[in-house]
């Protein structure tokens, strides 16, 4: 069977490495036939790796979709603020769609896409890839099998990691609300989606607290320059100094985000002139670095979620409280433990060590997308219709946070935005 032919809009980390990388590793499944990105170096890299002629490489998504080549699908991996336009155009062209999360960064746009997608019959998936990890798949399987009885509550912790928070949400593309979207949406709509899936019911109410606590000018140590390489006297003791993150032997993520020239000279130049060389206390960031959300679902299940940038590493931990037992798990370690109340047995399941992006979720997600496009059927675990609920949960959580933790009814919020 022939590989599906795709157009990738956005040649950054997700478009250039996750999606184009999948096609490179799985040539019988997917073929990148066209690409669009305003950054010529990123665009050229995908062109060269996938043999794309100049006539099918574009500086804008608009140009790429004026008269697209024969395509099976379009992959939208542009910045959050740029999703609405290509989504509308792709639906008008009746193309199968894979869209990075979040779907769109504003409540009004979300309502419009939901309306436009109501009668759309092609495959339309959102990259909520956690549902495709072996870890959360196993947690869901055990939960549905009644291993801990009736579900009562969930605690989910997203440890963003001190490096990830500094790279993506202080120095990087998701640092500023005006340029991207709220942290709870940009980063944690994954987790809202997961809680909705595990609770197996719609969210009834939400309350949230959070703030930008640390990464701001008032916390800069005395004498810290605006750029790390301008002779910062705190280099040795600062975990965020760029030399410790980008000038090491690692040329994968996050280093490969700051420049396409990964030589030491190229990286130093990028840090001397680009956004990733700035002191974390002297950036234009305004998104939160720590946030908690409390939720109640229509079936009575309650959930607590914590997102924090103040963690040693990037990982997710979950605890599920049931009437017959307790289940805990660590996604990155690939372990799930069930503690049975009656027998007092403790069972730990060691899953295969996850490989690849998002603990293996990326590959499984993309394979499912390819198969549905080929078969012309199926909705997958992350259809756009299923994904709207997580987005409304995130929008409501942000609204609650901004109002000092006010409890919001999801039903009312969807109608009024209040």
C-alpha cells in the first residue's frame, strides 16, 4: 500500500522532527510532499531530507494551500496563534487533518472551529498524544476493568521540569500570552484531555490558582546581565545559565530548537543574538510557572491537577483513588502499581521503557492517523470532537485563575465565557 502524502505547515520542533521524522523513519507509511515555513533554513532542511522541490516549498501556509499538490492530509504544526486560518482552509479543501494542540488559543476561535467541524467527515485529529502512550493506555485499561472498583478521585501532577520551563515558557515560543496561549492550554490541555478521558464524564465545575512566581525581573540576582554570555557573575550557581543547557554535547532537544547551525560557533551566535540567550529574569514572559486546578465531573469524580516548572526532571505522576483500591503510576518510568484494599496485595506492572517523543505516544498516534486516512474511517482516541471538552476545561481554568480561584460551571462557561 502506498504511503499517505502530507503537507506539513510549520517546520519547527514538532513539524520538523516529530512529524517529518516519522515519515523519514516510516517511508511506507507517510511521505512529506510539501512544506511551508517562513524560516528558510528550517524549510530547506525538510526539503533536503524528503526530496521536496522548490515548487512545493512555501514561506507561508496561505501560499501552500492556494493550489496544493495531490494530498491525503495536511499537518498543522504552526504556532498556536496561526492554527485557525489553515484549519478553516483545510476543511474547505476537504483534506484529512492532523493539528497540533492546542486546537486554537482563544475561546471564540474554539467555538467557531467546533461549529465548522460539526459536519466535517474527514479524519480530524488533535495531537493529544498521551492517550497513545503505553502508560496511560494501561491505566485506562485497568481502570475500565474495575481493578480499583469505582473511581472516586484523581491526582495528576505534570512536572514540567526546570529546564523545559526556562526553554519553552520563559525564553521560548510559549512564554507570552499575546504570542501564544495560556500555560494551562499550551502545555496542559494534554492533562485536561487525560483527566476527561480517565473520569469518563464531562467536567461540571473548575477552580484554579496559579501565577508567574519566579521568572521576573524583581528576582534577578544583583549584577545579572540581560544575556547570560555577557559575563554573568552567577553562572556557576545558576541552573538556567545557557552554557549549561545549550553549549553541551547534547545537540538534540532543546539545543536543536535555538538554531539550525548546531556547531559550537553556530550555537554561541544564536545565544548572543536570539531569544534563547536571554537571562531568565530579563525576558518578556508572562505565563504562569506553577498552577493548580480542582475539577468535579458530572459522574461525581473529582480531580486535582498540578503543573509546575519547579521540578528536577520532566515527568507525569498519577494517583487514582477507587472504592476497592488505589492505583499509582509514573509515565516516564513506565510503572503502574495497584494496591488492593481487600487482599492487601500490591502489584506493580513494569511496562516496556518508553521510546520516542511523549513516551512513545507520538509514534502510536501517527500510526493510528495514517491507518485511518488509508481506511477512510475511524475517529481515533483524539478526534477534534473529543478534544473540545479539554479545551473548554483549560479556558475555564484560566478564567478562574484570573478571577482569584472562582469556581466556574463548565456548562455556563461554554455559553458565556464567564
